[in-house]
C-alpha cells in the first residue's frame, strides 16, 4: 500500500508504543502474517529487527490504519522500557 491514512487513535497508539510511520509502512508492505477479515479489514503483523512484534489493522477499502500495537506476548523484547 502506498498511501495510508491514520486515524487519531492509531497515531496515539503509535506514540504510546513508539512505533513510527515508517515502521507501519514496513509492516504493511512486508508482513510476516496477513489475516484478511470478513469485515473488509486486514491484520498485518511482522517481527521487527528490534524483536518487537508489531500488528497493524487496515481498512482495505479506504486504506485507513485503524489501530497499531506492539504484541508483547509474541515479541522477543519483553519490556519496552529496558533497552
């Protein structure tokens, strides 16, 4: 996907989990897992180089990023405060 739109909630989640816009594009463009949902949304997930498993939910029709989170249960990096 070339042009994604971000709703305010997704931007807040990105700031909370320290996920950049570039990382979101990377996850969507080169996902390790893609789940296409019957409601028209897709879930993209990828293990990032830093060990975080990032999940991005996109409304496929509008190209809108609805939510972004760092899935701590699937990540190799346990605590985001420890670096």
